[in-house]
């Protein structure tokens, strides 16, 4: 509820400090006294807009501050908004302030934190609904109609369930889109990798192969020279002109005779024997190497072609054969991952189908609940309209679904959806018999507008979560008999909300839980507005003045007492 309102330098208000009560707060006063300035100041505070001409003459700025108190957890949407905007929320309280300057930008604060106008307005829409002549009301904004209907029909838990499914579907769809994009990229990547694996694989490369081929090529290219050197070496060791083995043989025989005489040379003989044997083996190896040497032009071409292949692969995939083989292993591993990614897509697609199916089930339940609530709200509103003398007005809650092949499946088709379900809701009205139904915002008559607003608000009273309702001269175009009914309905409405009503009808004022009177006074050479509570005899005097056209005559006083007594009897009979 609004616990305190402070207004400085607004119109003819110099300084106003007002602490309204819970229930129905009535504000009355003479025409031009400034009683509507209370509603105007609240409206300016909630939407952050004030005409510069409304700033009191001689003042540089107007300042408005509202202190709101509410039970912890009673306004979850407001708590969430403030948390998202980084505004600290005191336990059960919120201070909203605005400074409107003649020059420069207005400054807005929530609990002391500066906020932009958009945040102020978002918070205002959750705190106060100002119903004034020709104003664009929250009730008339079709975007709010679904909220009213769901609160009225008790569908908010199912709607929250649907919203969670909506978020989950968005998450899964996002992952699927990323995966599909990745798969499109992977398809191109797979084609490239497949070519690379095939190209490298067909080469059948072996680690160390290049060095071996280079060595073999060097040998093949020098085969004639190698043969000549082999022959020369062989001839020197064992050939006709070779003297190495023959001289070693002679030395071995001589040393054997020495050892037979002096065994101390036995080790020397062993060394000579080994040398002789090694030279024999060397001679055989060189001879065998020479016999194996053959010039093979075809083999040389094969090696050159193979080395060209390796050189090309190295240029494409790395600076060495080892790097090429490493690239092959990496490409094969990546191809295996791409092949397994199809399984992830299948899992995601199955999850999407499951969530969409659940959304269809919950969305169907929501639609059925809303259809039933719409029927009940239509009946309740029709009853209230009849009691307010608007029995000819036709009210209807219009529910529509928009077919969409990309939507979610319901029992009777596939429909577009949003976070709130598949239903689009709008309150429709026909004010005169025979006229077509039109959106609620198109009601033209001021009197009908006020009474219709009240009728719908009373019908929605328990479901509407708006803490503060302000009705600025809701009685425009309403007579005495209708005024009494309006007063009763406002009183009922005030059992669920804090209601502020600016009125000129005593039939309405008599039902207030508390009554305030606005008066103009002279303060020095300036006119100022004062707001004060009237009680008991003074309240009856004010009612009498309202009945007597501004003068509290004896007949008017008697009528006021009778009106007051009647109202109190009616209130006393109402269930708590």
C-alpha cells in the first residue's frame, strides 16, 4: 500500500505530506481546490512524466516521493524487476522519488538508486493504477488482459510451468541450431578431411622412409664408381697384385715358429690370427658388395617418383614426413568425431520433440482453463455492469489461437506460441445494443468508461495484484442512485486493494473508510492547497455541503446524516 506521499511545488501545492490508510480513501473538495492533484502527482511519479507548466510558479523543480509498504513475497514481479535492475529492496518497503526540473532532465530513484524512466515506469505499472478521465489505463492495455485472466482463473502455476518449458525448448533449440550449423560446417570439413586422408593414405608412407630412399638413390646414382672402387679394394686384398693376405700369411707362419720356441708371444700370435681372419672376411664382404651392385635405371625412376610424392605431401601437410603422418592421424580422429556427432543430434531432436509435446499438453490445459475463466469473468462482469446501470453493455473475453506449422501441437491443431502459451486474449465491449464488439480501449463515453472500469475491477478484485487503485472523479456522468452503487462497489474493491477515490458525489464519499478534504488557502500572497482528514461531525458537514451544492443547509445536514446512516448500515451487513 501507499504509506506516504510527499509533494513539493506541484501546481497550487506548495508542500503536501499525506499518509493514506488502507481501505477506501475518499478525497473531496470544491472545484478548483486541487483535489485531482493527488491523482496527478501519483500518475506523474509512476510514469515519470510531468508538464513543465505543472511546476509551481517560482519554483525550479517539483519533487514527488511515494513510500510503499507491502508484505514480503506479495509482489514477486516487482521483486524480480528490482533484482534484475540492481535496485536494493528493503524488507517490505520501496521509496519511489522523482525530481522534475524546468531546465534539465528529471531524476528518478528507487530506494535511493538512480534509475532511468523506463525502469520507473515498469515499477509503477506494478504498484499503482490511476484511473482518470481520458487516461490510458493498465486495464485497457491488451497486453495486460492475459495477466488478469490467468490471475482470475488461477492459471498462473500452469502458465509458469509453460514458461519453464518455453525456456527449455529455446535452450534445446539453440543447441540444436548450433549443432546443425556445426554439422553444415563439418560436412564441408568432412569432405576436406576425407580427401586428405585418402591422399595421404594412398601414399602408404612409412616413418624413416624418406631417409632410406635418399640413401638408396645416392648408391644407385654412383653404382659404376662404386663398382670400380670395390674392384680396386678387392684386388688390393686378394687379387693377383694383392700382397696383404700373402704377407699376413707369411708373418703368421713365422710367428707360429717363434711361439713354439717362446710361448710369451702367444698373445701376439692371437692378434695376428684375428687380423688375418678379419682381412679375409673384409675381402669377402667387399667382393660380395661389388657383385651385388647393378645399375637399375627403372629403380632410380621409382625412387625419384616416390621422393616427389613425399615432397608434395610435405609441402601440403608439414615440413617433415613425421608431420605428414601426424596430420593423417589427426584427420582420421576428427573424421571419427564427425561420424559420432549425428548421435548427439538425434538425442537433441528427441528432447525437443518431448518438450514440444509437453508444451502442447500444458498449453491445451491452459487454454481450457482460460476458456472457463473467460466465461466466469464475463458473467461476473455482466452482473456488475447491470448493477451500475450498464445492463445494455455486452462484455466478452476474446480468446484466439494463431495456426502455425512451426508451432506446438494441441488437441485440435498446431498453433503459434509465446512464453505465456498459445492464447491471445483481449477484452471486448459493445456499449449499445446492435453495435459490434470493439476493444475495451475504444469505449468513447466518459461515464461509461468510468463505470465499466469499476465493474471490471470489482469482478477482478481478488485476482488483480495491483496494490493501489486511484479513481480520479470516477463519478463523471453518474447520478445519485448510481453513485450509491459505485460507492458500495468501491468499498468492496477496497477490501482487496488500497483505493483512493477523488469524487464530488456524497453518495460515494459516505462509503469511505477515511475521508480527506482538499481546501485552497492563502499563504502570504500565494494560493496553496491543503489536504486534511475530516471525521465525525466535520465529515457529516462536508457530506452536507456536497449535497447542498457547497452550502451545509439544515435540510442538507439531515440528508447527509441519513445518507451516512444508510451507508454504515450497509457496511455493517457485509461479510468480513
